[in-house]
């Protein structure tokens, strides 16, 4: 998927998710493997409440490839 479409998919209904996804995509998307890019795109298709719960640590994502991507996004956005 082209980066412009991924950036558009990063526009969420929750500011907290925008703050996570947009910087990650801007800084790291191009360096991801094709497999990781595809996983990120599928992750972005999830509902905002689920994403929020997973990224904030309120719930554990049971889809292992999503859980791994969540760790990557959180780790690369850390100060």
C-alpha cells in the first residue's frame, strides 16, 4: 500500500491513536519489511476501542503478529 493511503488510515477518531500512528508511519514505515507493512495495514483496520486498549496496555492483543507490531510502534515512538 502506498504511504499516502497508510497515512490516511492513521487518521483515527481518537487523538491518542493519531499521536501513536502518524509519527511512526512518517519516520519508520519505509524501513519496514513488506511483511511488516502488510501487518501494520491490517492492524489499522481494527476498531479504535480495540487499538486503544492494546496500545494503552488495558488488554493484551491475542493476534500475535499484531501484538508484535504494537511493541514495534510503542518502542519506536518512545522518547
